[in-house]
C-alpha cells in the first residue's frame, strides 16, 4: 500500500509520475483493456465465462481507479516541482486534457450502450 500511497500523494519526482506511472502504465492498462475487450466480445454470445472475462472485469473496475490515482499524483507532483515552470504547467495541462478525454469517451461509450 506504500506504493499507492506515495503515488496518491505525489511523492515521486515529476518525471517518474508523468512518464512511468502516467504514460507507460496507463498505456499498458489501455492495451490490456482493448486486448481483453476484443477477446470477450465474441464470447459473450456463447455465454462462456473464463479467465479473459475475469481479466476484463478487473481491468474495467480497477483501471479507472488507477487512472484517478495516477492523474492526481502527476498533479500533486507538478505542484511540488522545483524545476522550470514550463514542465510544471505542461504536466498540469496534460492532466486537464486527459480528464476531458476521459469524460468525452465515457459519454461516447455509455451512449453507444444506450445508457444515455
């Protein structure tokens, strides 16, 4: 829990938060989500449930939670950044843009399911 606590509080250096826990980890989560989505969709009609469905469900639940923690960590790490102001502002701008993107794609996804 120490890792997630440090991530939540923004205690890692800005470059680590942004590139490792923001970009690389979130890209890996997204790739895993897309991969499992592609495997789950054809199997839903057959009613078969297995490990891929469980992985998809876990990614669906915990992926957004991790993203929230990572984005908050990037923001707080940028607050404490003592380097050039440009990197601080760029990190915060990217967090804002990512939040807008999440809202947009969540709306599109829920609308495509007929939930909106």
